């Protein structure tokens, strides 16, 4: 954890850096290490910025202009009115599973309550064009995981994602939505009521982009790495060959060191082709129940510690 974020004035300066378009965690860290504390970076001149490793004068000019446009107070006021807050990298509330991941978000915007660190989180992801079969399997898995004391994570999209969140709500369980847009521009818009209920019932809606950011295609692959990054495992339900669900599961295995699992579908169903491929290639476990998911989690030391009593610890 970055020690300079402890004092409140420095925390606010750190937040402003991380809230600036174009300044990610790596750039913010290089600025601070070269110039000094976050508040010193904010008051530094163009020459000091230009001398930072990897920083050209052109880039420094662009980032300083973006910094001048950043209105952290306005965003903070909106978050405060809507039960939210900024969660910068290095703060106590930052999801610990994200910290060691490659390219973790420098800043999260969060409405509601993130799950406690001792609660295992399982992502369930799948197609927007879900079949009756897929929706039934998503609901069944969610029910079993909620009963085991897990938090279920998904992307808030139509289809499988929405069924996961709705099932968790019906059962009084904890669920987290990771948006590919800003919190004030939730996508899809017809799920705004669903998202409000999640916040009202102890869950959370999170995003790494500005609250007013509208959805655009490039943001969703970035969103997928956060879904995987905050979860102990990723389960695919009805994932076609080319899908965000497959991207999320691949990230879990290849970049985050987590388990991927897949629910098989009908042999000739294109909606499950990605699940079948992942199982066939051996990088995703075949699961048919929440008990299968828990068994896979218990085989991993980190996850089994989080599972506590369910793991026999």
C-alpha cells in the first residue's frame, strides 16, 4: 500500500490525480516518486512534470490540462448524495484482491457497500442473449452460492448478469455490479431500478470511470478485468466463442491467477460454445452446481482461507 495516502490532504491530492483522465495508477506513481508527495505533484510546474520518466513535454501539457479540468469536489458531492464514495488505490476500502493484479484501477467510484474482506466473491458471467436454460442455471448457481455465504459479482448487463443480480436480491444475498460506464450513466438504462435496489439492500455498484462517462465499447473489456480482479473465481454460464464472458474468464486464469469454471450447455448450442471450448482445452473446470464451485475454491489456499467455516478452517 502506498504510505503517502494516509494523511487526509494527501489522500485528496492522490484522489485528484487518479480521477484525472489519462492519469492511471502507473503514471500517478511515477509522478509522485519523481516529484514528491501527491500535493507537491499538483503544484509542480511543467518542467518538473516533463522530467518524469516516460513523460514527454507534449504529454505533460495534455495531462496538466486534464488535471485542471478535473472537478473532484463535484463528483464527490454527487457520490455523497447517492450513497457513494471514491475508493483510491492505497485506501483501506480498496478491494484487496485487486491490489496484486496487473494494471489495477487507480480509482474506483462506489455506491453502496463492498463485501467484507472475509467474504468470498464469485463472478458469474454469460451472454446477453440468454436462453431459458441459461437463466435457470444462473439462478440455481447464484442461489447455492448465496446460501454458502458468498457474494456474487457480475457486470449488470442484460441476460445472465441481470439474472444473477436479481436472484441475489430475491434471496437477500450480497451482490456487486461492475459497470462499463459511469455511475450516473448506468448501462443498460433499463436496469437503473435494479441497481438502485442493489444499493438499498447492502450491495454495491462500482466503476473506475468518471460518474458521467457514457458507455462505449472500449470500456467493457476494461470492466471485465475488474470483475475478475475482485473475485476468487469466475463461472461462465452460456458464453459464446467470442464474448465478454470468455474474456473475463481468460483474464482470471492468465493474468489474475484465479480459477475459471464453466457450466456445460446443450451440445449444439452456440450460446454455450465458449463454455465447451474452455472445458475441452482444460483451462476451465466443468461445474454443474454451487457445490462444485465451492469444491474448486476450497482447493485454492487463498480462497479456502476466505471461505472460513465452509472450508473446514
